């Protein structure tokens, strides 16, 4: 279903240590927009669930990854990693369902569409 690489697990654990309220959960959600159709969002979960959203909870050691069930078809097989480079650290998303991913790595589309410009200003259409 969803895979967390060791570096992503370590970073999520580090971030959750700063969360003083229980439960220790991280929500993975999708928001419409960005450089493509959808943008990945990782955020700590408060005590209340998202109103009106069916979610599943995936156990990863001492924390849960909470995912809206409606997003599952778009992220089936998703791998989340974490890496640091000259621009700083960030989560990396490798999604086998994506037919297009923006250069920023945080925005994707699951359907073929018209050529677009990615976040670097370079056309992403392939010939």
C-alpha cells in the first residue's frame, strides 16, 4: 500500500517528538492544485478526525499514518522517502500511479493531459 523508507520514518519520528498532544499521528492527504493536478500534504493530526472524511490508519511503530480512503487509488504503492541536499531537507514521493510529476516532486497527475509548465518554468511535455 504505502511504503515509508527508513529516512522518512526517522524524520517523522523526529517531528512527532515535538508534538506534545496524543495521538501521535501524521496525515497524508492530497490537495488539488500545485504544479500539476494534486499536491502531497503531510501534517500532524490533532485530536479530532477530519470532519466528514473516511480515513484509514496505518501503524508504523509508535505512530500512525492516517490517509483518506478517497485518495487511496491515486497513491497505491506510494513510497515516501526523506533526503537532504543543498536546498535543505524534504520528503520525496515516488508514486507509481503518477503519469506526470512536477520537478518540485510534490505535485503529480494520474491522468495524461495537455503539456504544462512545471515549477522550474520548463515545459514537461515529452515528444
